[in-house]
C-alpha cells in the first residue's frame, strides 16, 4: 500500500511541476468564474443563491477542464 501511495503522490507532483503555470491560471479563472456566475444568475435570472451556487460550481468546473486543455494546446503551439 505504501508503494501505491508513494506512486500517486509522485505522479501528482510530476504533473504539478510540469504544469504549474497552466494549473495556477486555471484555478484563478475558475474562482473568478464562480463569483461572476453566482452574481449574474442572481441578478439576471432571479434564482436563489443555492441554485446559483450549484450552477456556478458545476459549469465552471467543466470550463476549467476545457480551459486547461486549451491552454496546454496553445502553449505547445506557441513554443514552436
């Protein structure tokens, strides 16, 4: 079990070290998106805070995955 745990942490550390910039930008983008989505839904769609919160969490998480993939692709093309 120790080998498995060590392997998971080593893999996670390698992924983080190889993607620091993209991961940080993705996190900042996602937090901002949460706040913007909650505000917009409550003001424009006139939904409750809990409904806005649910949508604001689920939808940006999907966008975060998309943005990460887009950023990695973009960065790989800009190096060439």
